[in-house]
C-alpha cells in the first residue's frame, strides 16, 4: 500500500473539517495531519518544529496555493506591535 504524503493528509483534514486553508497557529489542524502521517516522525518532534515541517511540505505540494498575510505580533524590546508576514495555504481548485 502506498503511503500518503503529508500534503494529501492535510488535504483530507481540511475537507473533513470544512476548511479552506491552513496557516501557522492552526494547531488542531496541523496536529491532526501529523497524527495521520504515521510514516514520519512528526509526532515525536516539538510542536513548533512539527508545524514548520508540515507547512514546508505544503509549500512544495501542487495540491496547495501559497499566500502571505500580515499578522500583528508583539515586539517585546520596544513594547509595541509590528506586522509579520505569515504563510497561508489554500487547497487548489480542481
């Protein structure tokens, strides 16, 4: 039996949860994908590393389109806010 790619697992997770896309911070979706990818060591990795590896896999997949959105993040040295680009992956239209 052929193993599914991380991107295919994420596609299944998004369809089952009726979601259009995934981005950094979507912990439930990212962890569900990691738990399905049993042929990898994703679940053994730290959550930040695990999520980064999944998003990197989506970056190279033809199943997903990549967009960037700007998110406000707290900038601690100066105590203010700044915008940081964040990757967003959406399922490609068939």
